[in-house]
């Protein structure tokens, strides 16, 4: 239970570090527009008041110019959000998922502001003044509708993405279960969401990096060189089985990606995922074989076996002790460090 709580805390901290910053958009409202809306509950009465107060030519022109300037600033502020994008290959899977979810919330916040009485009043003032170039193409100029459409569709994949199951996994069983959940979600949602395959491939590679990190964390916690052989062999056998699970899931994902690419008539790209855990997989395989050979040697040089007595008689060597000392050296090494 304690290990699970620590994992949840680490996950919360990770989310704070990996939150994607989306610019906050606050539309500038002319003070007189703001006061009119606050003072007059009825929108139509407020509009009539403005029509009466600003019919004086000079004052009206200055006022309308300011409103038009504000609208142009709105367009730029909204475009700063609608034109946002990110390189999915440059960060983590969490950052890609959080980017689209955060972008949807930001766009919804903009839509809420655009439905406000203050914005409606500004647009009505400009329309009444026949400044249609500031109002007719306003929504199209912001790119809001197009951006919202894309984000909604992409978030069919991103919503309820079970990545946290992997990031909070505290044992090998949980890691294996999380991979099945993640790829089940991806394969199912890719058939519904137009999320591009060219983005899905680096997203899966980012998941591979998370998979690698979680495996390292769990295996390191077992202090493998110090574990009894039976426990060591069981852990690494299970780890190799998880790698096989990944390979099976990748084959299924590859088939889905190819099928989706054909149906969408997308430009052909090679469907290939470069696993970040390849070096760790090779190291685990090597360690398992090495420990097995060492265990066999330890048994052969034991006091009840002939090899130890022969070595002592011929060369005065205590092979049992030599084997033990050699293994002590290994205990001082980070056997999972694949950077060397």
C-alpha cells in the first residue's frame, strides 16, 4: 500500500512537471461596453443606449475605431492558441496527451468568452456602423471552428488514455496489464479518431520510453545481484515475457495503422516503431543467461562436487571461493545500466 501511495505521489508530481503551457486568452473589452452590460441587464436596452450616446459623429468614429482595434487584437490572441502545435517526437507521451486535452479546454474558454454579452455588443456596434470587414470573417480569421473540430476529433484518442496505469505501475504484473490496456485503447480509438498515423508512431515510441523507465524502476527496486537465484530467474523470465507481450501488441498496432492509413487514403509512410527499451531487453536476456551459467558453475565448484577438489589438488585453488569472490564484484555494478 505504501509503495502504491508513493507511486501515485510521483505520478502527480510528474503531471505537474509535464503540463503543457497553453496561452491564456483574455479578450479586451472596452470599459464603456463593460459598464453598459453591468448597468443594464437587458441587452436590447443596452444597445439602444449605445446607439443614442454614440450617434455624435466624432465621438462615434473614435469609439468604433477603438472597438475595431480590440477585435483585431482578439483575432491575434485567439490565433496564438488555434495555431499552436507541437513536435510529438520531442517529448513524453504525457505531454502529447496533455497538449490536446489542454488545448481543448483553452478553446472552450475562448468560445465561452465569444458568447458573452460584451462581445455580442461590440459586434453589434460594428455591424450597425457597417464595419462589416471587422465582423463578417471574424470567426474564420481566428481559425477557431477549424481548430476546435480537429481537437475534438483528436481527443477521441486522448480522453481516458490509460497511460497512468503504466506510469504508476509498481510491479511487473501491473506493467504488463497496463501495456494491454494502452494498446487496446490506441487500436480501438485510431479507427474512430483521425489522429494522424505520422503522429501515432512517435507517440508509441514515447510510450516505449515510459515503458523502459518503469521497467528499470521496478527491476532496480529488487536489487537483482543480491536476490537468490530462483527469485532472480523468476523476475527476469517474467520481464522477458513482458517484452514478448510488447512485441505482440506492436504487431497488432502495426496492422491497425496500415489498415487505417489505407482507409483514410493518407500518404504512405513506413509503419515502424523504434523501441526505446531494445538495449534493456538485450541486457535482461544477457543477465539471465549469465546468472544461469554462474549458478551452474557455483554448483559444480561446491564442496560436494569433484571439480573443486580436482582444482585444489592440481593448483591449490579454492574454486568455490574464487567463484564467490567473482560474484561479489558484480554486486558493485549497476547491471541494468545500458549506457556502458
